[in-house]
């Protein structure tokens, strides 16, 4: 049996996000090593089970509000929203 915990952070998340923890655990049982096993036609029988979580990081600068330069009226310089950003952005977990 084994277990673990991965702690992750990413600069693309919002300012309110500190870190996320992803647990994992796995176990196996070698059934043919048990005293009740009397089937010689099966050399090895192992049962395994595992569980784990992972996260998906957003694209770079997704949490930030950005602006893009554009040409304004009469050839002047102007800015428009490049991305609206989300300061509460967190990882997707699956």
C-alpha cells in the first residue's frame, strides 16, 4: 500500500489562490501467496486498486486583465481589452 499528496501552485491562477492539494493512494494484494491458494494453473494473481486526483492549470495570463493596442480615431493610439481576466481563478480538479 502506498499514498501521497502533491501540493501545487501556478502563477497563472488568480491572486486569491494559494495552493491546491492532490491526494493519491494505491494498494495491491498478491492472492496466489495466500495459504488458501491451491490453483497451480495460475502462477500469479495480483489485484490492484488506485485512486488519485489531478488538476489542470489554465493558460498563461488567464487570471490577468490584459489590453491590446489598436488604432484609435484619426490614427491615434488606443487600447482595447485583450482578456478580461479572472482573479478568482482556481484549478479544475478531476
